[in-house]
């Protein structure tokens, strides 16, 4: 039985994400979706998110309440993956 899963699915080059947005969607969003779906019976799923989710920070101390301001396909894909993990944790 698995107690903890760690989701490190990602292609991570911000510049490349503008040139290959489909790749970033397929790997980061679909890959994370598949892990979230497969991990529904696991109590703990650790997800490595990115500071790129926040874009240009509006304050120097970034916490979980800081507004998300993605500025690249990479950042958007990481946020999408995080949303899927949250949804699957609720059902």
C-alpha cells in the first residue's frame, strides 16, 4: 500500500513553453491529471509547484494567499495541474 506520492511531472523551461505550448499542456497538465486521478486512494500527494505561478510578485513575502499571475504557458500548466490535484482531493 502506498501512503505518500510525490508529483514531479514537468517540463520546466519557461522560454521553451512559448514555443511548444502543446508539449507543456500534454506533459504538465495531462501528466499531473493522470497522477491525481491515480492517487485518489492515497492520503498524501505532494505536488511541486512553481514560483512562476505568481508572475511578478505584488509583495516580497509570497505565501499561499498571494495572487496567481501566470505569464507563460509553463506557469499556466503548473496552475492547471494544481487545480486538478485539488479537485481530485475533494472527490
